[in-house]
C-alpha cells in the first residue's frame, strides 16, 4: 500500500496537480479581494467569507462532476481542447503579462450583486483548475481529493503570495503551463485512440 502510494506514476501525477494548483488556484482569491476592496470595511469580511465559501462549494461540485464526465469517451477530447485554450490564456495573461485583472467591473451599490459577481468569476476560474486537476488525476481518486483540498487551501490562504511568486519567478508559470499542456495532450490522445485508432 505504502509503496503503491509513492509509485513513479503517482509522484508524476502529484507533481502535475501541485503545479496546476499553484498556477491556477490564486485567481479566485485575487478576484474576491478586488471585489471586496470596492466596499466599506465592515462589508469586506462578509464578502470575503461568502466569496471563499461559495468558491469552495462550487469547486467541490465541479470536481465531482468533472471526474465523472472525464470517464465518458468523447468528453475527454473536449476537456483536452478546453485545457489547450487555458494554456493559451495562461501564456498570454501570466507569461506575456497582458493580464487585465484590474479592469474587473464591480457594482459596489449592492452586497448581493458583489457576491454574484464573485460566484460567476469563481465558476469560470474554478472550471479551469478543476479540469486540470481531474485530468491529471485520472482514476486516482485519492490524488483528485488531494488536489481539491490543496486548491481550496491555496485559494483561501496564499493566493496573493502565489500571485507575487509567479510574477517574480516566471519558471513557476512555465512549469504549470507545461503540466497543463501534458494533461491536455493525454486527454486528447486517450479519446482519439479510442474513437479513431
């Protein structure tokens, strides 16, 4: 059991999951922080609490759903193509530095609208993280759960720190990008092999 847990395949998957989480998990908390910053101090804590709570629930639901859907032939191909698009977006936003995070439109007239803005952002940004982690984990469900827990911890505690690391050390972004690219190619190849070969 112990030897099986640390097989070369599992260590490779674990490394991919950690790299994917490092590069993708920070986005949610940055958006939550940006939305919260537009509100008075007494409302900020509530917005951060509900924003992170919503992100955690969304991430759990999306992880379970994605893990199930990636078992279906044909959907891995779609998942792989989506990940290729995410790789392109990561390259343009993080590595080339053309991110426009500061331009997020926030309606600060209403607390509920702020939570809704965060949940919408959480949904789109959780999807890329969950797809990457579920694609890398495959049928290794213990590693999938580890990836989910790690992404939640990173999002809730270390998002700003990770964001600064990625800006300072480009190799982290490149390593994450390559890990996602490998997962995308594996997903696409698995379905092409089943469907056409």
